[in-house]
């Protein structure tokens, strides 16, 4: 199965988009149940460390050189930091505003990085798909209806979040040059993320003991989805363009939108319906 996916970056990218979209919906569940998000992040990376450890025992692992170890550690810290920055930014900015802007900024930058540094070649049809995708994401934008004195702080955190995403996906592209080291990279990265999250959020365990069973239960599902996402992500960047692959992944917010409409009866506006149609059309241009 992995061999087939390794040879088909488009199918793999669609799967990663599905996985990360489902992860986002799990975060929606956490929010609805009012679980402490810092505790959720800590538990998530703890479970991911265990899963990636078992994966190494089953698949085997390759020794990383010094630079590979450093990049893996930095990638793990980036994952944890992004989770924390995102949580803080969402206190000051509307959800759609944050995710629309962070995806737009990171999409354009990663497309530029892919072309300049990784010699990605973008076809005319892919450019058309990219533009349609940008329009679709923009349609998700919503104005902040209430004044927020911390709006500037939210914007600053948004820029930091975009920078962290750009850094993280660039590191994955660099480390994806050798498929055999993926299990080792994942273990080191998740373990680093867990250690960093523990330093930041260890106090949340004592304060939220009663929620721990529920957080672990939901995070087991989220961790499996997250692991599959990163397992495929490295393989995608090994064979596919950085900018276009990431652009398709940026459609992931539509998945929690659809699921929220089904599960929580949230209304899908006309603008969002148009955006979904544009996403479907743009995917055709990426094929």
C-alpha cells in the first residue's frame, strides 16, 4: 500500500488532506467539550511518541547523521510551538480569519521556496488550480464583528504561526530526500515535541486530572490520524512539489466545516458552498 502511495503523490496528498482535516475536527470536539488544549497537546505528542516507537520496532530504523538529528528535533519543537501559538491566536482572532490568512501566507511562501530552492516545476494547469484554491480559501474569510483590543496581538501570533508552518514543511521537504530514515525522524520529532510540550504544559495535568481519561480517549484517534498524516507527508515531499502539495493540503479546513455541519448542525453559507465547488475544480487542475 505504501509503495503505491509513494508512487502517486496526488492520491497521497488527498489522503493527508483528509487526515489533517479530521485532526482539525477532533480539535473542534475538544473545544465543544471544553477540554484544556495544553493538556490535549501534551497527551497527543506523548501518544505519538509511543506509536512511532512501535513503528520503528516493526519496520526498523536507519541511523541519522548529526544534521538529521538536529533538524528532527527542531521539527518536533516547531510542531509543539505551532500548536501553542495557534491556541493563543484563536483567543484574539476569528477561527476563519486565522486559518485563511495563515494558509494563504504559507502557501505563497512555500510555492516560492519550492520553485527557487527545490527546483519545483509548476505547470500552467497547476497555476490555474493554485489561483482557484486561493480564491476558495479567501471565501472562508470572515470579518471580526466585535472590536478586540488584542487584535494586533492576534495578527502578530498569526504571522508567527505562518512562519512556523513554513519552517516545518520546509524541514520535512529537506528530510524527505531519504525514505528509509522516516521512522527515525518521526520518533525523534514526536519525542522532542512531547518533551517541549511537557515543559510548557506539565502543570495542566494536575489542574485537569478529571479530564485526563476523556482527553486520552479522543487523542488516541487524533494521534493515529496525525501519525498517518506525517508518514505520508514525508513520502509526498520525496516525490512531489512542495508548493502544490501544500496548497492541496490547505483545503483541510473544509473537512471540519462539512463535519461540523453534519454533527453540530452548523450552517454552510453560500460563500462556503461556492468555495467547496472551487476546491473541487482546482483539484482537477492539479491531477
